[in-house]
């Protein structure tokens, strides 16, 4: 059974490990995760199964907007709707804060993430050429947004 709980700063180390296991080229360091979690404008949720973190989402709130800063599900736990549950939790919590828009960027080659964002009503707003590094090549970033009021 999956449970979703708010992220607290004491979770930074296992979340940094989870992030490193979930990505290859865009890994957040422990210091980056701690830095985000210490801001009073950051919120996030972690999905657990059997007391093990399976995925998490971190968001930054500013005025009437929220940005998804990072979002991952461990490769062994993908295709189990964990990402969808985390994203729906974030949308509901952000909506409760009277935020009007959520936005994010994602690598164009991350087809599973792009499909999830489209499924949940996010719209493409633009593209940044060669934003993400993939070994010796570069991949575009796609910008998505969703109006939630």
C-alpha cells in the first residue's frame, strides 16, 4: 500500500539517494535538496511503501504560481501510478493555497512524464533548445503549465 506524506527536512538524505537512483544526468545533490526544504515557500510530498520512499515531488510557491522543482519515482516503482498520485496530491494542496497556475519543465525525451502531464491537463507552453545534458548530447526542455482555479 502506498502512503503519501508531506516532506520534512529530516528526509533530505533518503530523498537525495532516491533522486540519484531515479536520474542519471540531472541529479540533485543533498545540499540542493536541503536548500529547497529549508525555504518556507517550498512544499513537497513523498510516497512510501513498506516504509521505503518510492518517489517524491518538490514545489516552490510564489504569489499566484507554483513551480514543480523536481519530481521522481524510483525506476523499480514506475508504471504503478505513484507519480500520478504524487502529482494529484501536489495539485490538490496547491489549489488549497489559492494558487492559480502550476508550471514545470521536463526533458523532451521523458515520454512517460510528458504523457502524465498531458493526462492531468497540463499544456505545453514552450521549449528550450538543448537544456538537458544526456552524456555528450543535449535534449530540449518542454515547458508545461496548468491553470488550477
